[in-house]
C-alpha cells in the first residue's frame, strides 16, 4: 500500500512540473539535503531555449518590487505540515451542512485547502487589514525590523553610509503590508474556477500597490474594474483636508475571457424610460440618437420628415445608418419623427430586444443601493443587541451586490479568508434565500483576541463573534421567511488549523535513532482522534471538507464512509480480516488504514488478496 504524504503541496515542485510540460529537456536531478535526489531545472538550458526573450543583469525593465519580495514568493510556495481539525461541538448541523468556518492563519489554511479546492471556488471576497502604518497581526516568519529593512532596501552605499531618509510611514510599512498580502493572493488564485472572480476591499493607502500586485498575480488583462464604494453618507467637518467618503473594491477575474459578469435587476426607474406613444405591437421602446461622431460619407445624407421638413446630420457628424439601412428601418416602423412627424429622426429601441437581461453594473457603488459603513454596524447591533461587538463590518447589501456581479451558479463556493464578522456568510445565506440557490461559503479567520470590553460581552476572539453572527443571521433569515427557507442551509462545520496529526518521525524517519524506534511504533500523535485523521486524509485525497460522512461498526471497529464511497477509512487498532473485507466490499475509490492497524501478520498477508477479490479498482493507502 502506498503511504500518504500528509503534507501540503510543494509550490516550487508544482511550478517545476509545469515547466517540464513545456520544456521536458530542461529537467535534471540534484542532491537534496537528506542525501537523496530531487527534480530541478537546468536554468542554463532553459535560458538557451528562451535566449531572445531573457532580460539580463541590470538591463532596464518594467517591474514592481520591494524588500523581501523573494521571501514572500517563497512563503507562498513552501509546503507545510499542518491539518484542519473538526470541532463538531462548535458547529451548526455538522453532519448535513455544506458550509465551513475555519479558524487559523489564513496563509496556512489556504495551503491546506489548495489541492482539494483547486479550481473550485467561484468567488473570493476579502477585506484585509488596511495599512494605517501600524504593525500587523499577520506577521509571517520573514517580518523584519527597521534596521533589517534599511539593510535590505539598498539604502546604504558600499561604505555603509545611509543614502536617503527613511520614515516608517514611507517604506517599511508598505513592505510589511505587501509581504503579508502577496503570498495569500498567490495561493488564493489557484483556488478560483476558470470563470471565477476575486473582490478586494481597500482604501487609498495601498490601492495603488494592491493594483500592481494583482496585475502580477492575476494578470493585467484580467482586471475588470476598480469599484468605488460610497461608504459614508455625511461629511466629517473635522477632516484636515478632504472628508474621505469612499473605499475601493478591486475586481479581477481568473480569466476575463471566461468570466461573464452578473447584471443587475432592472429597476422601475430604468423601465420608466420606455414608453409606447405610437402603440407599436412590439411593446415599449425608447428613442436612441441616430447620429454618430465617426464620419462616413455613405451615411451623410438628408432626410425628409413626414411633415416635409428636410433634416441634415448635425455639424461634424453623420447618421448611424446608411441610406439602405435607414429605408429598411423606416419600412419596419423603427424610425420615430416625434408625435407631430416634425422632429429629428431617432431609432426605436425595444425593451424586448435588449442584448442582455438586466442592467449593466456601474463602477460607483452608491450607499443608497449597497449600504454604508453605519448600516453595516447597525446590522450587527440588531443581531447581537450590543453596541460595539465588532468594529467596521461591511453592510450585507454591499456583499449581495458583489455576489450578483460574480454571477454565481447553483452550487458555487464563496471564499472569504479575512472573514471578520462574517458578513460574507450572512450575505450568501440571504442571497440563497432570495434566489432559492444553494451556494456554499468558506469563512477563514485568525482567532485574534478582542478588547476587554468585548470579552466582557462573552467573546474571547473574533472567531467567536463571527460564528455567533452566522448562527443569529441564519435564524433571523429563517424566521423572516419561514415558508420559503425550510431547506436553507444556515449551518457550518467548524475546523481549526493545527499542527499535523503525524509525529515528526513520519516526515523525517532518517533522523530517528534506532533505539527510539520502539517508542514510535505508532506515527500518530497521542492526542489526535480518528475524526482528526479522517479530515487530514480527506484533504490529501481530494474529498471536500463538506462531504457527507457516514459511520458504521464492524467487529467493534468504526468505519468512515466519505462522499458515498469515494473514501472509506478505519483508523482503529487491531483491524481484522472481517473489517478489511467489509471495507473492500464497499468498493471505494480510496481505502485508508493506519500503518499499525492490522491485527496480525496473517491479516496483513490477506489484505492484498481481499481487495483483489472484492475491490480490484480501489486504491489502498496507509498513514
């Protein structure tokens, strides 16, 4: 049986695999630190193949960089030995829900999700910490001091003399923020479907840098829009210069060629622009200007109105239609000269013949349409009945608008890895209730401690607030519409990031002394449960974390059946032939047991034959 890796994907080796697909002749092998052999790229040969396109040395080129950018790239690619442990006691409808709430540092969580959720997330929304010049909670291992920043930023000459003045607000904190956001976006991109989209809330401090980072990660050609959200409805008279009333939402598609934007529902105001003064049987229409700026001699002609007046195109313009096209439209009653037949001609545009359903969204998100920051705060207060339980939540209507633009399908996944108060989860549930859809959410949040005031309200960290908001919001949505929300999924599985379930010997057996082996017969940590092992195996073998899990008992041992036979596992000790046979008869895609679980040598000998007999197509794995 093959042994599971129980480790996240190595981004560097993944990139090497992609290069090998294009340039197989560039693959080579080098010794690794353990004395073994690993794949690598012969960059000299790759350079030769790309010689006409390589930028050498100090040659000028367009680029966006900052101190420690290389380390940020390495942070995105580095594998980790971590897992997500289930917490049924903190969940809602653990056995039936398809929603997830994950606690932990979002970079590590994203890496845990990467293989299983690769190309499966339709929409990502994040509201990351804005760069206000303060230190970040998200301090990765390469966070640097001011002196290290100066040394790395090239601001000393060869003699060690400082070249320019560096204030903390000028460079160091831009670097900190970019090092925080870059690897997270790098990993998140791989989760998006080919028609997926990401929205990122940001303010003036980092919008320029964020746009450059996103151009690099998602591709400049996949930029869709910079949305401007009117977050404040009244000016602040104590503003030093300008009362800032807006934030931004950057919008990028995974592939603009595949992305189809969701359009807004038509409003009564928009429909009021259409009428039918001539009782045309094709329905209501509105007049459209028949002249254009681009001059074409074939479209420069005079038109005689029904009243006998001769009309020429406006100065410097011509008609939109050629003579023949105009005559055809006139014959088809698609030209309007006004109720008196004396007006400049226009084209009738029928509402039934619009190219798209709905209305094209605009780049400005007015608070009257999507809510303002105070509305977001009021929504939380109305749910909790306490003031100040969470600072600065986004309004649900804003997230509902972004969900509309994302154009979700029936069972799309929405990911928010800076979940905060879980407004995104609230909006997904509300939208599902309104549209009778079944989109799922994945919320990820670092369990940051909250202020003493919030602790007095009963919440020790932000995750406690987020989970409680989902519970209360789900209950309210169902209470407001009891007849149409009977099957609405308002539950969520809670999982928490933790170190791997496996002991260190699992990952580095060569470093274990022979005399210590008897103490390490079992490679699983003592405090881990079968459910813990199951979820780590699910991640490795591609079973989504919301998969249905059924339990059965054979010969006193617990057997887990995941996703109707995709994965069947037993992690108990002393597993007998009877248990192995029961698993094999289920004919799963994957069957997994612990390395030390078989009761005796006879069972180990029979294992392979049992699966050949009952499940020849099953892939068997061990921990």
